C-alpha cells in the first residue's frame, strides 16, 4: 500500500512539474485536468491507506490480552523463554494487542498436565491436544468450536493446511482442532546400518518386499555374530502395514485393509493381509532373524543398532528419514520402503492445535494461531528462539521456502542453550520456518509437503469415529488385543494355533458390534460427502 501511495504521489508531482513548464494560458485545460486527476489519485490513495489502517485496527483487541500457550518440549524452565515471549509480544501486540505466556511441559507428564488444565479451565488458552482423547475433550466442552473463528480470522491457516486436512479435526460436524505443518502420511519400511550393508555388498536398492529383505537378513545372520538381523523397540515390531485403523491405531478394532481403498470395515485379525504378515514374522523368528526377547525387551531398536548388536528395524518412513536421524547415531542408517505411503485421519489428528473451552478471548486466540501458521518470523521465534542468542544463521535464504539454515551460536549447544528446540514437530507450522543444522537438504519442508499431497489417501480420509456407543466393547476387545497382537507381530506366537483363539476371544468381547457401529458411522459420513 505504501509503494502504491508513493507511486501515485510521484505521478502527481510529475504532472504538476510538466504543467508548470508549459504555457499558462493555452495549457489551462490540461492543467485543470491534471489537477483534477492529481486530486482523484490522492483521494484514492488516502482512502486505500485509511481502509488498510481501519482493517488493522479492527483486528486489535480493545484491551491488552495475554494468552497462555502450552506445548510439549524439554520441560525445563529456561531463562530464554522470557526473551522469546518479549520478542513475540512485539509482533502480536502491534497487530492484535496480544501478549503470550509460553509453557513447555515434559513428555512424561504432558498428557496428565494438559488433562488437568483442560478440566480445570486454568492455565491454558492454546495447546496441541496430544496423547489424550481428543474426541472426549471436544464432547465435554473442554475445547472451543472453531468454525466461525477460522472463517473470520484463519485465512492463513486455510491456505497453509487446506480444507481436507482441516476437516479431519471435526467432531460431530464441528471443528475443534487443527493439525500441524508436518508429515501427515507414512510409508512403512526398514532402516538398516550402512556399515554392514557396505561390508557385505548388499544391494539394498533392490529390496522392495519382505521376501527381498529376508535374503538380506539371512546374510547378516550367517556372517555377524551377536548381531540380531531385526531389532524390536520395547516389544513393538510393526504398528501398521497398510491399513487404516479408523481411530484406534494401537488396537485396530475394525479397519479398512489393503491400503484402505475399500470402504468395508473388517476385522483386521481375520484378514489374509494380517495372517500373511504375522506368519512371515513367525517364520523369521524360527530362523533366528528377529531378536529373541522381542516381546519383553524394554530397549529401543536404535540403542541396539548403535551398540552394534542389531542390523536394522521396521519403521514408519517419511522424506529424508535417514538424513534427519543420522546426525544423532553412532552407526548411520539407510532405509528401504516396503509399503507405500498412506494418509489417514489418524495421522492427521495425532496432535491438533486447539483453543481451550475456558479461553476468555477465543478471537484473539485464533488470530494468534493464524499468525503462528502463516508468519515465518513469529513461527521461527516460537520454534527456535532469538537469532544471535539461541541460534545463528549459517546460510541465509538457503531453504527452498525462502528461509535460512541455522544452528547453535559459537559456545552454545543443546546442554547450554536457554531455549531448546525440542518438540518442534508439534509446533503449528514447520513448513514456513528455518531448517536446523546441516544434515537436512534445502528442500526438506517442501519435499514433506509434496509427500503429504502425493500420498494415497484412505477412502475414509477425514472420517472420525465416535466410540461412545461401544465403549464397553472397546475396553474388552482392547484387553484381548493386548494379549496377542504385539506377540504375533514380533513372531513369538504361531499364527496357525493363535489366530483362531485370538479371533474367538475378540468375538466374545464384542468386536462385531464395534465393526457394525464403525460401518454405520462411516456409511453416514460417506453419504454426506456426496
């Protein structure tokens, strides 16, 4: 707007100059016209400037508002938090008359603490709902409905996330939460130690299936003593293998199987897809390819790989997975994809930024949230802190989104910084921000956005299951799943004898009622989409 005003005033000045140089009498008609034109341009510019000023004032709260923003991070009460709050306040106060109070809760107690905050209505206005039952929070009034707010104040969010992803946060048709700018899909694959792959000249690029991977694992088994070909993390080998669990990924009570292209809800544990997977794992366990104490181990696969006692493990993949992790590993890894990327509502709603139901200033909260999703300066402050204090720019404009590559300043590291960068995946929008360190490529954020856009979407993408009507059945079936599922996927139980017993107990516990309820809700949702 300022550039437009300057241009108009320059044009007016030029017109006056030309008029002054001409003959006063014979040019009176032109001069009159120029004067009229000049006046009109000035009036128009002034009107535009006034409109913009009025719009900015309209977004400002009548009184200074302080919002409590809570998220998960290191949990340390760090001295740098106050500096970051002050820097964020400069931006938000000028635009909206808003200040912020930042709280960072540790992973170990995050669920308990935010549950208490939401139920008491104290100490929180904005937060990511993570590791707690989002639907229950919405149904109980602990979250504020967002539909009117996002239309009025959230255009930047809409542009950044798109309605397909936004609509995943609906409960009973109302919007209560927003996903982050992060990986919203996952492919399934296997990470492996590069040193051993090179040592035995393994052609990992040709590994496309479990059968291909089997041959590689046999080579490791035959040549490496005291090294498990497949390690398992805390008793969990594989969480997903190309199905949409429709809201309960840990127990899978009624799913869309086989890459979720068919909208028929089935019992996963009766499918050939599941039987083939667990039979393969059982056979591998018999061959000594999987860690013998897989079911009971409390170690992570990463720990074993770094210690040299494991070759690899099954993982959820995203772009540049290896590059992101290698900076922290003693034994760098490579990856192979075995199941293509699938986008499901579960992935999107794993964590959702919400306005607390007790928030006294929901409009201010939405304006602030919109700014965190769309303003790189504010987003970088929240994620990384103050330039020159908590980080330094090591390569300006190096990221394909136009932002910088950054790292700790000289003399500062993860143990001495006063504002840690842990948990940034949970922040509203990494995609508009800087990239930390030198390990990730310049197109990391853009590649992840493309990955999200090009991943196959479940036929139920956007559907959220309300489990209220079958809560008792879910509790009973969950107990049954916990008894068998992880052990089967680790290869510790024989599917031929275990699966019939497993499914018999699931039927007794009420899985058919759960599937029937999921199918009815899904069919109703699908009808609404037409």
